[in-house]
């Protein structure tokens, strides 16, 4: 089979017109690398692809071919037959009451021709929340200062943020991704470049809140923590060294002194997270042992093996494995406590968590899911106006063939882990559910190709997990998306993500409140954009120019934008242009959630992250200017209350 035929079979689009209007053709050698990295993708005879059944009404599936009638069908799930029947027509009318979840459908015609197809039975729409409109306080957790943390905002600080958000009238707290990174590379701190999306970053643990920990276990911890709290940037290396010292001391104490109740809770957590936790713990032990990427490990460990993991748990590495599990249990417990606090306080969303678009190729997820995640391909973007050479984000993503072969369970596991303690999640680059721009390792980002994804099946999985966990799902759908994509998202109950800075017409005018969709999260900016204070002061333009970056806007364009903002505010009877005036405008939109960044409330000029930089700017390192217990005094509570009165919890609504 030639390259183009293989590309068609695997859903690889090797020719496309980019945002610059230029026809892009993937070079044959790059295309071959992409095809070699993707698993085989089944071509089905009787159906066009994975079967999705949405439970509402009288669901039916149109058949691509019947074969020799009758066509018999059988649905199996978890080893049991959960439905069967036959049809002589080019359609299957599904019986009512099929159990929700991830199944396999076997189709067999009268000649004995048969095929097995992944099948998802899902609710009609994702969980939509149980409120009209509300707002969220958006915070980079690592940036929080307090007089007790160990140099980085932690889960106890998160509980304080929840109480603060309640006091301000918010329905929840939005956070940067909490995915686990690599503990031996603490300076690589981007939360969007995870080791795994299934587990939590231990650096957010409050060590002193662990019941078995006591101050005498790490005698210098208090003095060191005081030093680490100084300065305007998180000292990741020194902070991580102290925190891991404290976590190991707490674990040693747990082994010696834990109560029966605590041990039972630990065992219950390990049973709940099942083989995934066991594999992750073994992976971390092996990663430290071999100190090379997993594909260079001894052959017997290059693939996950539950039997070998069981042996490791009983051998000399028993306590090393248990330590990883203990740390994850501790992180999970502390995050759960923050979620439960938000529920006790009557917050209707609680925690709003962010989900990265991919994972590091040398991390756990890529090792654990080698069929559905290819380490040889990086997610990115083709050339556009702002990035004329394209983008390579260095992250491995899911592929269609591998997910179909496993009935989409790896994707569902990732969603479930993200929703575990969340009332809402944001899926970064949600367009990736329809297609991913993949760049083969060793090639420049302008030599990638689009690879199609099974959109309907992935959305059905999102719906299943959303309803199961009662979690709102917001898709980051910024930029140019294919026609009908947003409508499909809305049909499945996935919310849009609307950024006011981008919501302008071709003449540069800000769009009015009636432009904003109800089922959406609206925000003034994002972590990748300038803060409001930075925007008004031109601070972002100055910073980018000082770094040799094209800010994409000159000073005159900024003056024009400031004038356009005044115009839309005045049009709505708002005669000032401070932050609270803008929040008042956004609060009037029909969008059901509004996110307000802590940096904006505190007048911070520098943004958390500047795309296109690594060491040139302190990305993901900047601390808030004041401590947690001082924030309320720095916020104009009366102005915030007035701005958010239509959707705020202040006043007992």
C-alpha cells in the first residue's frame, strides 16, 4: 500500500491550506514517520466507525452495509452479553435500557462474515450544572503566598482560597493543571507538560497536614520554609528538596505509627485506583532506578506488566512502591478535602480544574498506553499569522486506532481522573477531539499533518464521565475551528470558552453582551495573555519587545483597542473603564460562568506565561504580590459585589 493510501486508511490529511492561505503538503519522509508511528486503524464493513448510542428517545444506527441478511448483533460489556438481536434493514434500532458505558459490538451476517466494533452508550448530554449563572475565582495555585506553606501554594492554601472565594461571592475556584510532573526535574514546572494526567502533583501537598508528620522529623523544616517563602518567584528546586524530605519522613512515620483506620483508608484508596496506581508507582521506581527514557529500559520493563508489578511490590522495592502510592493518596485526600469544603459552603461548582492537551513522551501515560499514545509524534499547530513556522508543543496525544482497539477506556480513565474532585473541567485544545496536528520527531513543525479523531465517540465518552461525576465540561475552542464544530459540542452539552480579548469583529470592536453563548465560560483573558493592568499600561508590549518577541500589536493598535473598550462599556451604561467596570460588563453576558483571575483583582502587570519563551520569562514561577490572608483587604469588595451582583453569592443568594 502506498503512502497516500495508508494515510487515507489512518485518517491522515497530508495536504491542507494553512491559516496563511498556503497549500501545505507533508514531505514523504515526514508522512512515512507519522504513518509508522500510528497503530493500524480498523476499516469496518458494516458500520462507518465506532458506534455511539445516545440514550434519549429511540436511538438508531445507520449501517454502511448489511451484508447477507439477516445481520445479527451482540453487545458485550465487562465479559457479559448485555443485548443482542438481528436486523434485515440497513439500520439497527437499539432496545431501551442499554447500560451506559464502553462496550464491544459484534456484527455477523448470514454468511458468517463478522467484525467487532467499539460501542459507547452515553446519556444525551453532559452534566450542565444546577444553577443559572455564577462566577469563579481563577488562581495559579503555585503562586499563592501564605505564612505557613513551604514556598509554594498548597492544598491547605487551596482551602483558604475556597473560603476567600465564598467571601467574595464566587461559586468556585479555578486552578492551573494539577497533573503530576517529574519529581527529579522540579525546575521543569509547566503544568501543561505532565508526566501523567492520571495523578496529582505532590508538590501541592501540605506536609504538615499529614497526621503522621511532626516537626521533629525534619528539624530544620520551619527555618528552611521561612527562607523559601521569600522573594517573588517560586524556588522550585530548593522547595522540592524540602518537600520530598518531609514526605519521606511522613511515610516512614506512617509505616511505624499509623492507626488501623488510616491504614484501611490507604488500602481502600489503592483498591479504588486499581492497577493504574500500581503501575504508576512501579514506573516511578523504575524511572529513578534506570535514569533513562523508558524505551531504553531493560526489555522486560519496556511494557507495563501487572504480574511483574505484583512481584516488585513484594520484593526489595516494596516500600519504594508504597511511598509513591502514599504520596498520591495524600495528595488526593487533601484535594478532596478542598472539594468537600466548597460543597459545605454551598458553592455550586467547587473546583474548576484544567486538563492538558497531552503528556511528555517519556512519562507514565505514554509508557502505560503505548498503543493509544505514540511517543514519536508531538501535538502542535501548523503555520499561522503569529507563528509562521508552526508550533511543536512537545506533547504526545491520543490516537484514534489505539483508542478504538481499547474501546476508549484510556481516554475515559484520563477524564475520570480529572473529574474526580472537580465540579467543572476545561479541556485544553478541545479541537483535538476532532483532529490533531501531529509533528513527527526530528522534523520541523511546518512538516506535520492533521490526523482525524473519532469526534462523536470521544464526545460520548466525555458525556459519560461528565454525567457520572456531575462535572461540567468546558472545551477550549479558541481560534478558527471547522464549520459546525461548536454546534456539535453544544449538542453534546460541552460548553464553549469565550475570552473577551478575542471577542471582537473585523473592525476591532468588542462584541456586545448578547453575542455570548449561555452554555459557556466567559473570561477577560487567559494565563497566556496579558493581565488587565498589563494591557492598560502597555506592559505586555514592552515586555515582549524586550524579549525580542513580536507582540502582534503596536501602540496605536492598543490605543484603538482601549477606545473600543470604552465604547462597548459606554454602550452598556458603564462610564468607567477600571477592572470592575469590565467585570460588570462580563457579568451581564448570558454565559453561565465567568472566571475572574486573581492577578487582575490584585492589579498584577506581568502575565503568568508568555508563549514562545522558556527561560526568557519566569513562566509558571511568579508569586502573587500579597499573602492569602491579605487578599481580601486588597480587593474592593463593594465594587466587586456591584460588578457581579447579577450572578454573585454575596448577599445570600
